[in-house]
C-alpha cells in the first residue's frame, strides 16, 4: 500500500523523533550542532544545579539541623526544579516513546528512580524529615547526561561517513590526463580503475587510490576518527571519504564504490544490522530492565516492614547502579 511522506513524518514525531529535510551535508551539520548545543545546555544546567545542591547537602551531612537545615532542604528543592523539568527531559522522552511502542527502554528505571526519589524528598521536606535526595538526583542526571553526550558525539564522528555516504562523497571529480595535462569533470560513478584524478585543496576523495604526483595532508577523521591529518606523498595510499587539506595531488584510482575501504566499512555495518545483533541487544536490554524492576520490587517488599527507609535506599541504589 502507498504511504504518504507526511504520514511517515507524523509517525516519527509521535514516538519522539522529529524529521528534518536535508539536501546536503551542511544541513545535517547545522542540525547536529544545534542538537549538540541543546544537549550541552542541559548538561550545563544540571552541572550548576549539582554544584549548588551538593553545597547544601554537604552542610547537612556534617550535622546541620534545626531551622537552618529546613531552609537548606527547601533551597535544594528549588535548585532541583531545573534538573527535573529541563535537564532530565531526554530520559522522559525516551521512556515514554518506548512505552508507546509497547517496549521497555533502559531509561525507564532511570525515570522511575528520578521521579520516586524526588517525590519522596518533597514529602520529607514538607513533613520536616531529614532524608532527602535532591543532591543524588542532580548528580545522577548530570553524570548520565555528560557521559551520554560524550559517547553520542564520539559515535557521530565515527559513523559520519556511514550514515550519510551520499552527502560525504563528491558527485563529480576532475579526471586527469597525464599525457596532455588536461582536466575533465566527470561523474564519480564513471570512474574506472587506472584512471587518474586531480585533487585540489578541499576536494573529497570518492575512491581509494595511489598518489602519483604532489605532496599534501589528508583529513581522515570521517574514516578513522583521527583528528590529526596524515601527510602523504608520491607512492602513499589515500582512501575514499577523506579530504585533501593543502596542495594539489594527482591520484591513480584503484578501487571505487563498494570495493573501496569506506564501501567495505559501510557494507560490514549493514551486515551487522542484518544479522540482528542490534535487535538482539534491544531484546536483552528489555529483559534486563524487567529483571531489575522485579528485583527492586522484591527488595523493597522485604524491607517494607523492617526498615522502610533502608529499603528505599537500597532499592534506589539498585536501580541507579543497574
């Protein structure tokens, strides 16, 4: 059956994945930077709140009591609000989206830990009890957001070529005739082995080859993740998906398309997906979360009539650590 593009976009948005129209790599890069700034702001807010909350908690850990301790608890509650209602939003979105799809996300126990501990802390603050978890919540959200941001950015840098191959590779190249020294613009697909290509500063390579003339430096970050450029000269290998940074080069074409190193990487990634490893990991994560939640319920039930405070602390610790 035919499906309208608008219906696909609406379906993606409904589960928390807004779609964006991209016509070139610049569009993708702009959206990526915008998302990075948004996530970085969430980390910054969580970090600032964590610092202030820890100052309050440190005083109470040292034995602060009475009216001043109550003021500190109320101030800690105010400090935790930006974390709960802004910084932790990605966890809520992930958990809610998975539940809408009738799946269990690894973020579900995190959301449960955040909300339950925050509500218990409010209850303790209102009734004047000493046990609050505002600092724990802030630290948890800050550390999780920081680590996820670092891992996500690293993964994006490593998978940049694999996810947007058509935007990474050039559509046209400068075919070079060694005898006449003439340059002719041709499509990348028309290149054949043993052809020669003239690369100017800033040109992307859409093939694997051998440098036959010139010296320059090559940016291989999109292929290897290495941010330092590699110096190349006559006789050195260069690879598809990399970029000439300095001086003109003449390169002998050796491999194109799926035969190139980048093509093989992308093909392997596709095979991994087809083998169901990603699907298997999601399935294991689902049972892991169910197991953690089940053990948490049993643990809390055991301590319910013995020491409810101790039971809550142990259950919360189990959820956070898992």
